C-alpha cells in the first residue's frame, strides 16, 4: 500500500517531489475523497512536467517559462497558515500566521508572479484560490487612497489584482477566504 507508483518530479534525487502511493489511488474511486497528495500531484504535473502536462502543451511553453509567472502552493500551506483559525483581526494573529509559513516561500518572490495558486480543503470540499497580479496590489491601494474611493477595474486593464475563488459548490464566502489570505 505504501509502494510509490507515481512521482513528480521523477527520480530519487528530485527536490520537492510529490509521491503517490498505491494506497492513495483508492481515493480516485467514486465515493472517496481526494487527499492532499493527489491534489498536490495533479497541480505539480500540470505546472511542471513538460512531458505529461496538457496545459503546458496547449500553452506552447515549457515549465520554466510558466514557473516565472505562476507559483503553486502546497495544499498544506493554507492549513498551516490559518493554524487555529484566525478569528481576530489584530496584527498579532497575522504575524503568527506569517511566522508559521514564512519559510514556505523562501527563494520565491510571490509578488513577482502573475498568479499564485492556493488549493485548500474545508469540510471535505476542495477549493482553489488564485491570487492574480499581486504585484499590482500596492499600486491599486495607492490609487485608492489618493482618490479616496473604491478601486474600479478598468475595461482596458486586464491585470488588476484580485482573488479568484474556484468553488464548484459555492460553499466558501469570498470575504472569508480573503480574510485568511490577506496580510
């Protein structure tokens, strides 16, 4: 059951590899829940495996080009980040959340990526948050404070910062997710 049947990236010396064991394959059957390693494996293959990724083939670019634009967090990131549920809106709870995950992005400037993908599970349901154009956030907030009104998305500018919440059951409130992801 613990025999590794799939791994990405492949090889014994692979760094940050996600391995799928024979036991995990049972979670792909009907009436079973996906586990975190299956979700991580799928996202890893989709964004880093030039040979197996249909996304990379369709985009016509390799994983190195995509890596400069997209960062995919582990499915464990959100769980570790929120810890005991950040219910308070104070600075101390946000500092504690950051401290729990600050090493997870060591060597990666998530603000230089166009998209940051954060998979997470709550109540046995998987949701995907896509943080778009985080580098534009400071600029948008500055415009907002200068005008003292809300940020409007211009039709001409397709690179406005936002968080897309992909939830097939529409069970997550965008505000609640934003509160957990916001600094």
